[in-house]
């Protein structure tokens, strides 16, 4: 049994200070084998925000895999954004923008989907799909972590990352089984499975772990528990103005080679997806 905690979109600098300690308590109490943070550690990539984010990461007791999000490059400091976009992230988190971690039979590979030339829209760079295809473990569980989702719910009004459809199809075909992402501040798992043409790759799209934007209505993170072809997801949800509720559970299996949900699909809260480019997501 492998346990992986998935956090995304912490947005230090525009976060809920009251939720930092409860979040750390929950994450450390989950006894995860790995904690994956899929981007937007900061809100505006300022040094003070990176310092807050780094201090938070240092208190997580499990091994970490952290990748950048679109908010982790400066928005208004254009020379840094275009010439040294990863300077703050590398200083605070580490030099590797596409780390790989292995936990037992599970391999977690990452992809940097941030495009410094765009405010929100991501990009799958030339060669990145091929790199991931060649790095998958043919005998294990393969998880791909990136900030921008590979597919959107029908009601989401943002543009997909460039080359996302090709990446989704090719990674499923190559043997990736799970994709972890964030960016939209909208939780989606079973709802994605209901609409996708690629049920061999389960998309786990996280909500925001700490962002203080009221229209998001809640903060949350998830813990994936992997046992062979079975997956249990614990959702830890904190409504705005409150602490964490008892965890909710979702159950999936892929004995036939494609994912099946063992409960009705969730009804995603989508208001966050309609915010303007210079707001949050």
C-alpha cells in the first residue's frame, strides 16, 4: 500500500493564514510516503512569498516532489519573467523543475507546463511527451504530475495547454495511469472520468490547498492510497472560514485496464475557473 498526498495552489501571499497549521497537521498526520505539490506555491513569485512557501515545505515530514505553477513566475517584473523565470523557484525549492520520485512500485514523473510567455495558459514543450513516454515503468504504477490539467470539464472556460490533447492520448497509450494537476481550483476526478475518451488515465484535478479567494468556497487536498489495481482517494475539505471536515472518500479500480469509479461522480464547484487572467488561477 502506497500513500501519496497531493496539494496544489497554495498561493502564499494570498493564502488563508488560519489554515496553515491545520493543513500541516493533516498532511503530516496522513503518514504519506510522498507529498506532491503541483504548482502555485506562491501568488506573485515574490521573495517574501517564496520564503513563506519554503518554510511551509520544510515542515512537511514526508519526501517531497514540487513543481512550478504559472503563479510561480513573476507577473509584473517582465525582465525576470522572460529572462530568469525560474530563479525564485529554484532558490526556494530546488534546481530540478521536473523531478522524479519512486515509492515502491509507484513512479511519479513531473512535467513543467508553465509558459512564461503566457499569463495562464500552459504548454507541453517539444520533446516532453517523448521524455515521459521513455521514462514510464512498464511493470509499475506511473503517475504524471503537472500544474495545468490535460483535459478540462465542459463548463471550464479556460484554454487547455498547448499540446495537452496529444499528451493525454500518448501518455495513456504509453502506460501512464494517473495524472495529478491543479491550476483551476476545481476538484474533479469521477466527473472527468465520465466525459473523457481516455479512461486508462485517471485525472485527479486538485482544488486549492490554501488560496484565500472567497469564490473558491473551500480549500482542500487529497491523499491517494494505492493498493495494486485499487485506488482510494481521501479528500480533506476545509470550507471557507472553517477548519477541515472529516475526510470524504472516493474509490476507483482498474482491473480491466481502464478506471472505473465505485460511486457517483462528484459535482465540481466551478466558479474559480471563470476568474480573470490577473486574478488568481
